[in-house]
C-alpha cells in the first residue's frame, strides 16, 4: 500500500534490522505492484550459527551474514517465486490466503518446472481411447481427456475461463502487456525483436525534446523493432516497426512511447534501467486494446502466452491480469455454503 511500510525481520528467532534485505525483498516485487506502493514484510531466516554474527551492534539490532550477497539473492528470489504462483492473483474471495515464503541462506534453488497452462483448467469431455479407434470400451482402458476449456470474451475486454476450482477472469490488455514486456526483456539478450520493413516509411514531426530522446535511445528502440533514422531538426523517419498483433498501430504506439519516455510517467520512473523503460512503454502502448474482439484461437494463444510468462498474474503497472473466483466463493454467494 502507499505510504507507511512495516518491515519485521528475524534471524534464528532474533529480531534485527537490515535495510539491504528490505530492498532485496522490494526488488522481488518489481513490475508486480503499482508505483509508490510498498510491501509490508515479515521475513524469517534460519541459518547456521556460524553463518551469522549477532554481536556487531551494541543493541544487537544489526547482524552480519557470512554470505551477505547470497542471503539478499535468496530473499529476492523467494519473493519472485511466490509472485509466480496462482496464490498471488487477485481474487473475489473474502479471505484470500497469502503464500508462505521459505528462504534459506545460499544460492536460490532451481525453479521447478511451471505447471502446464492447461493443468489449471477443468478437463474437457473424455472418451475411452480404445473406443475412439472403434474398439469396444473396457473397464481397464485408459480415459483420455479431449478438447480445451471454452473461453468467453465479455465486453470486448475480459476473458472468462473455467478452472478446476472456479473461474478466472483475464483482462486482455493487461495480459498482453505482461507478455510483450517479458518478450522484449528476453529479446534484449538475443539481438532484439524481429521487425518488418515499411514499404512507405513513417515521417514523423516531434518536439525537440522528443527528437533528442529518440536519438539517445535509437539503439534500444531498434532492438524493440523500431528502426529510426534520418533525423532532422524536428523530424524522424521510421523505416521498420515490430508486429506484436494484427491490429497494431505502429505510428500511434511510437508517438505515445516517445511522449511518455520524454515526459516521464510513473511507469517510466519506476523502471530500474533504460532497457526496462523501453520494455514497459512498448508493452503498454503496443498491447491489444480493451474493446478489441478476439477469435477463439486468438484467446487461446493469449492464454498460452500469458501462462508461459514468469509473472502471469501482474501487468507492468502492477495491476492484476487475472482475477480468480473460487467455487467456494460462488457457493457462499448463492447460499450453498454449509
């Protein structure tokens, strides 16, 4: 929440203060909470007696870890892992249960393979495998689920899907923001996003400040798919653009990106570096818009790509991409609860 933040830290049951560990936990929340919001932190560490010195401060308010960097890395990774899980999604339930974090000193453990996207959803109709081949069914024959869960688009913006224990509602714009952000951040390490050459390049007049910003960021913009050159005093020419979806308006997205990068919004100010500044603004301005009708196949592709991201439940503004409605909450609302 904005404003006051509480942080309670304990090591082997002893309370202590450590600004560096609080900052490590906050880094774990990066791109998952709104700019200006601060997490309340209750951090419990259990380490070997020889790995922590509790006598470095007269009031014993501070401690010294033998492997300080490893502890900070483990704290940040534990927060990040928790935010990957379904428990971090927004929910209609009255009393959502926060996930428990387990942090151990030393390098973070390898992240286990993420559960298959379709494992979240209720199984479709099933038939006996042998019956599908024209062989009479038997009690020992395996039952194979077929088909996919049906997706419904509501108000041209929200996509409903049945899960094993209720419903989820996905905001298509926020979901696509998360997809595009992570895609570009990964692409920075492998040469950048693909782009398409324009038969007729865009000639755009910008303010002097915007032109200066484009000159400074031309290399990163090129790796985001925007090839820009031939600068004049107040003009840029865009020779190539990315193609994130069929309804992408390249001129509008480029202008809005440059304006936001020049003026500096909360989204831009919350970025940790220039790569993240570009990726955030690109995701925000290039994602599928609310109100855009999607086909069944397009909705399925959006779901597949969203659940393949590292943090599928949060967009780049820190807003939810997914809201859950559990079966238990539905039963309570309809008076079916015991």
